[in-house]
């Protein structure tokens, strides 16, 4: 690892520019030029540009954004554009920072997207607990309305566009796009059966595109600099840059924007300064709590892009790298994550609702000193009855902390049995 | 799922009817959404009711239901689903402590235990002087600032257990919290709930021209 590591700041380029979160500062630093350029193109040209750029959704699934936009039928109106700002994946904190530090960038990306799909009304579903981010968005939106970048006839283009902020109220599941749409419609945030997909039956049963904050943040840069420029970063199948969120036992936790394909080692040992207090690395998540497999130190050279992380047996997810030092109890960590899923399970389907509850209870037995050897098999059985049998991805992902830690750290579970309790300090 | 994280439900709290101001503001909120979609105003209206009573009371649920043409059950199903709608009157300062691993490893768990001890209340409860409520929450997505807690949804980050517990304890004596990690000084729970209803968000201006 070199000592001259440098981030590749594209969507975080204005994070440290004083005043860039205000309209004047944003415009002085190149803001809203992309929107003007997009409005001079045809909507189809904008969709094609995003398709050609290879931009993939940053909310976790990595679905091609331009393709998603192209699914919107042209003969059904109105259509809606929705920004998923319900960031809640444990270990992830990029969307919050994108909204807090550069709210206009997101609004501009959304406006370009709305124009591309022919929508005149766009919504942002902002996580309820993000009070400051919501204030930043409110102010930015008010500024954009005042300057004619939102509202009727935006920047003299003849195109009308409204922007509505809808706050969540505390439910991780609303990060699932159909649950999010339910929440905007004033219902419990429970996922919808698909098909039909949001592309035809989304918000208010109309064609709808839902994209993540970070995805929209990329859009103005692609419009300004072109698809080839964007593909110049990252890998062939994962083009562009990505904000990785480093947290847990590292010296310098934070958001680091780098091209896809940067190794976990560069991120953990380089940017984040290595494991805290000179300790050894025990494990890390490549994509937050919902990484399908936690990684041990043997995976530290994995290249952080969708394909490479999947080939290594996990998922890139939101790019949240949570680092655990050698003295962390992985059973306790699994318990905390599993309790998260049990609490956040929406209760709609039985495998997730009941399975997460029993996994949590069984994990707690280990921590409290009542774990038994057969509990490992029981938990794996429960996990096997959740994955593939749940209504949405929350259930599928909920098993990861359990199955990962049993696979990598079964000796720790056994140490709990032998000691009759938790042998770790933290 | 209804778990201890959500707090116990209490239905015997007497509250006055929602005010005229509530109904004036409700009209504005409903107008933010397309004309046939007034139900979209439900979450904001629950925040607005919470700003009047300090929690979402069964009576408020009924009133909101009749305003939006929904049954008490339909409103209740939504109000009880989301953790930020409280079913018990909250203190002036709601302290939300993250205990997910990134925060727990940095002292979040210790802070929660300390607060329960020094305030003499469990998570989901409120001190008798109605100054402070504490709750245990999931990842607040500010993990670079671990340990993270919020006071009325304003972030406080990288504080030691001692200094955090001392600052929170001082709220019982009538102190107001210092500025949080983003520079904002939290308002009390009721005005913050009003802010959550989004009355300060821009209203749509172009919609009437849309077919």
C-alpha cells in the first residue's frame, strides 16, 4: 500500500467546498450545467447516454440505471420519479452525506432523470431520522424553485417539474422500493408482490422509476462529461466511482470515493489507516450487514466491484465496509445484526418474521451461556428456511450474520459453550 | 414486529382534540399530494398530531381517520408500524442511542447502559419529570462518527460515554442541549415533530399544468 493514496472525487468533489451546499456555491462550481445540457437533448438521448455509460444503481442491487429508465412506457401518464433516500443499511452513511453536503447535486440528477422519463413530479423519500439532511434538502429545493430550476418552465425549457419531500418514520424496510412506495401512499411499509413492477405500476399505480441518492448524484457528471469519460473509471462491468463507507475498528473511519475495483486492502489499510490500535483484522463486511458472506483476512485483496465481490462469495451491496478487530466477539456482532433484522422484519411473511426471531433467541442463548452444539445446526436450518422463501430480500439477507459467523467462526461459538458465556471483552 | 424497542402502548392518556391550527396545517399537507391521493398525507399528519400531544394518541388517530376517510384500524395499523410515531407521551428530549456493531464497539452499548442506570429508566421509558425519554435504535448511518446518538433527531458523534452521559443528565436540570455534530441545536420533541410533518418543505407549483 502506497502512502500517497488519493481519492477519485467525482460525486464527493464538492464535499469540502465552502458554500457548495447553497445554490450560488453549487452553480459557481459547475452546478446545473448538466441539467441545461440535458434539457437541450431529447429525453431518449438522455436515456441512451445513461445506458451507454453503464451506470448501475448504487442502492445495493447494481441494476443498470439507463435500462431501468427505458422500461417506463411512453403512453401511460403521469409517471413518477422517486429518490430512495431511506439509507438504513448498518454501516452505510454515504447517502446522508451526499444530501447534507451537496443536496443540489442530487436534485439536479433527479431532474435530469425526470426529464428523461417524461415525469413532471418527483419525490424524495428521506429517512425520518435524517433531520439535518432533510433541512438541507428543504433549503436546496426552495432555492431551486426560487431560481427557476424547479417549478413551471424550468430554466426556460418549457418543461414543468415539481419536487416533493416525503419523510419516513422509522422503518428500515422502506429502503425496499415497493415498501417505500407504500409509505409514500400512506400505508405500512410492506413490500408489494411483483410483478407488476414499479416501471408500470409504481407510485399511485403509475409508471415509476426509483433510484438511490448516490445513483442520482452520478447522473449530472455523466451528462456533462460523457459516457466514455465515466467508463474510464472502474472496471468494464462496474464503471465509475463509488463511495465506500469505512467504519468499525479502523483508524480513520469515513467515506472514501474511489474507482470500482479498488481493493479492500487499499480501503482498509490505506484510506482508513488500518485496524485500530495496531490490532489484527478478524473480519469485515464488503457491503454492510446485508453482505451475504462476511469476509476474513484472506479476502482482503478482493477488488471492490460487483463481479469480484460476488466471485469471492459475497455481495457488494451498498459498499459499507465494517471492520472487526481480532478482539471482537463475532457471536455478539451476529446477535446485534440479527436483532436488527428481527426488529426490522415487517412481519408480512412467516419465514422472515419467525425465522429472525428464533435466530435472535438462539444467538442470545450463546451470549448468555446456554448455547449448545446442536444450536449451530438449528440456526443453519432456520436460515435455510428463510432464504429463498421470504417475500423480499430483507429475509434473504437476514441470515448472513448467522451463516457467515457459523462458517468462519464456529470455534467462537464453541468457546461460548465451553466457557458457559461470552469469552470476549467486546 | 412489535418488540421492546418500540415501547409499551398506553391507551388511557387523556388528550384534547386536535386544534384548529392542526386542521389548517393539515389542509396544506394534503395539498402537497395529487388530488386523489390524500392518504399520502397520513405519515405527515401523524407527525403533526404528535407535535400537539407529544405522542400519537388513539383519539388523534380517529380524528385523522375521519379527515382522510380512513378507519381507526387503518390509521392505527400505520401509526404502530413506524417507530418514530410514539404511543406514549415523550419527554422534551428523546435520546436515541445506536447499538449496532460500529457504534457498540465504540461505546454505544456502554452509553445506553449508563443512561439507564443514571436516569433510572429502561429504554422506551421517560423520566418522571418528563425531561428525558431514552430509546435504543438501529444504525443511524453516521458510523464514521461512532458512537452516535441523537437528541430529538439531531446527531451527536464521537463523544465519550462520560461526557455524553453528563450532557444528557444535565437536561433534567432544565439545560438545553449544545449544538450537535452538524451544528444544529435541537428543539424540543413537540416542535421537532411539527418540523417532521414537512410544513417548511416547498409546495408543488407546476402541478395544475400537468394533464
